[in-house]
C-alpha cells in the first residue's frame, strides 16, 4: 500500500515530500490497527466493543455509514446487523433476509463489492432492502467476513456524494475485514467454551440454568418475527427401577443413550435441556410445533422397547409430556418452564418421574 501511494503522490512533487505523504498514510493504518485491537480487547462500558470499532472504521474511511453483520448458525435464511455507526437510522431492521439488497449479495456470493457511483435520485439505495430509511447514498462498499472460507458475516459501508474510498483505503479495509472475521470466529469459540461449562454431566445437554438462557434467546428471536415458542417437558419413567436392578453405571449409560437419541431426532435450531434426572425439555419455534409433536411421539414409542448399549437386552421406559406456549401462557423463559413443569406434576394420569 505504501509503495503504490508513494508513487501516485510523487507526481509533480519533490521525492522527500512524496515519502512523507506515504508515511503519513502508513501511520494512519498503523494507528487504525492499534486502536482496533484496543477496542476489541475492551468491553463496551470501557469504550470498546463493535460499535466503537465501526466508529474507527468510519473515521478512517471518511464514509458516512458503516455496519457489521453476523450469520447465526440457527438462522439459515437471514443475516443480522450486530453493530452500526452512530448516525445510522434507528428504524433499520436488525434481521434481514439473505435474498435482499446489496448486503444480501455480499453474504451469499462471498464477494467484495465496490460501487463508487450509485443513482443520484437517492430514493432507493437498496443496500439492505428497497424501502430502507437510508437516504442520499452515492457509494457502497462491502466485504464478506470469511473464516476458513466459511461466512461469518459482513462489513458494509456507504457514503454520500463525494465520499469514496481510495485504492489504498480499500486495501487496508480488506485486511481489516479479515481481522473482523477472525474476531467473529473467536466469539463463536468462546460461546462454545462457555457452553461446555454449562452442560449437564449426565447427558451432555444444557442444565436448567443454561437451558433457560437458551430458551430466552429463542424467545427473543421469536419476538423479532412476531411468532411464538412451544416448550415441551418430557419426563421419562422407569429409570429408577432400572437403576435398582442394574446399578447406577448402567442407568447412566441408558440415560445418555436416551438423550443422544432425542438430540439426533431434533432439528439443529431446536433447544434441548436436561432439567432434572430423566426430565428433558424441548423448545421449538411455533412453526415447528407439528414436527416436534411427531418427534415426541416417535421418541415415546422407542422408549417402550429401548435397546441397551453396553449389554444385551432391552429396557421398557415411559414418557409423559407436558407443554406451555409463549407468549400465550407466559412472558418469559422461567415462567414458561414453571408452567410446563406444573402441568406435568398436576396431570393425574402421569406417574411421578423415577
């Protein structure tokens, strides 16, 4: 970058002046990178975080707007705006379809975009969607955030009239996009490490507290789309009797195999937990309720004649489900789980879980 910039600025100037200009830009890039690492290393309340990073990028580029998006594994149809520059419209949706706008093209094609001149009418910028509230856009740039060739999100920037990127600025931001992709990947790994510390040791599933956290996230996603969530509590019976006859180790193997079958049958974006011995929870978006009921019915039938993993023979287990719906029955994850457990305990036909 420095060499190209120096050659361009040397036209009509003395050599020393051109060198000074080149070093000035190199210094800007170094300062940008140093400040970037500082923002990423500090939490939001200490002047760090993604919003602060975008402000640095905006100041360096001279463009009016900047946005950082992320792809969420559980949502294959949309991308999510996770940070934006301070003057970006507040009414811009945070979740947008991958099939929409220039940003959608960047996310699906995994290619960078550089548009220095957009139509001058300013009525439909179409960065995110046709009728978005961003007006006066004359330039648009974007980089997919790829880690090991896998998309993690995008860096989207836009400018008003006269706001464009130089080739050197564009090259620096291409490098910065690679750094942000690594950061999003690191954030995913940190979430995974945290998950491992919050799993039930008997089954490898989220324990009660962590399941409630994940249920809360599912509820927030449902709020964005105006949909609901169905929560099922699945209490197995017969584990206590099996433990008395075969020992705790054998009962532990049986419980793990049962949990593994439930995970295998569920969709990847459903939430499963183990909230008490032999009591599983399953939370799904309301549009998946019919499929979830089919899964539960098959699971119940399998439990009646369950093959043992470490020994010959089969175990006969029972399954008693109970359900609660958000937002009809409760306004939060804890209350929703409490109502489902109460419904389970209050069913006169149910046996108390072993």
